[in-house]
C-alpha cells in the first residue's frame, strides 16, 4: 500500500509540474515545411530548405535551392496576406517542389499557430503545415554551385568591422 501512495504522489507531482505548451510567435520564428497540399516529401527535411520567416512586414525564405523575399501584412481580423515575392532563379534539385512551395504564399489568407506548428490556409483549405525549426550549428550547410561561398550575416558584419 505504501508503494501505491508513493507512486500516486509521484504522478500527482509530475502532473502539477507539467506546463501547457505555449504557442510560438508567428513572427521571428523560422518555419520549416512539413506538408504541402496534403503531401509530405523527404526533400522537406533536408537542411535549411523549405523554410521561411516573417519579421516586421518582411517575409524571407528558402526553397530547395533559391531564396525568396517580399512583404506581408498580418492582423488577427484580416489574417495573413503575402505580397508579390522576389526570388533568385538558380537550377537545382526539387525546383518543382520549390515552385509549388512559393506559390502557396499567393493563396494564403489565414494562419494558425498551435504550439510549434503553423498551418497556412486559404479559407477552409489547408495549404501547408510547418514546424518551428532551429538550424543545427554542427550541420554543414550546402554551398551553391559555381564556387560562391555562403556566409552568415555575422561574418559580413565582422568583415566590415575588421575593415574599419
């Protein structure tokens, strides 16, 4: 009987200590594609591909190869509206998926964040599902073709500071 009370007390303590999952903010979170038009693809899991971020009226993101950028407006009453997007146009793997990914931003008018999951919708139709993503600092990021080196914003700022 004593073991029963100890087990019951441990479960009660664990339940009291558990905190409900809070919704992540829509803005300033990196969202990584999990499902597009009801389908999952292994390409969505690769590195920093198929991601986007919203920040102070600017959307930036990356498909399988190319980067995109543009403006957006969001309000709880009106939903999410993404303006025209600019995009690089390099060739590479999965550009057909990349095109379909970028095209959802033309259709989106609603969004919902539940915990670390973002769902983009067009009315009642689910266009895409994303999960919050943090890059693995140990993972080697793919470099573009042509010998160009991708560098971070911090590296650019450091180079500018060193040049002064």
